[in-house]
């Protein structure tokens, strides 16, 4: 089984988003199950989580 982890995003001391990451090899991973709190949508959480995955 490949290593997996859940990454969370916080804003103002509150968990407001999450994403599942799975390493696919030395230089690749995939992400899925990206979610953001409905009250915090539209502030760029998804964009920042994807940016984190790409790094």
C-alpha cells in the first residue's frame, strides 16, 4: 500500500479545509477528496491546498 495522508487547512484557528494526498512514486502524488467549509468558500482555500499538493 502506498503512503497516504490527510492534510488540513486552517484559518483564524479553525480547520476550514482538507485534502487526501497519496504518494505515487518518488516524484509524483495524487490528491483527492478536497473539501472546504461552506462558510469559507470563495477565499482561495482550494487553490492553496492544490498549491500545497504540487509542492
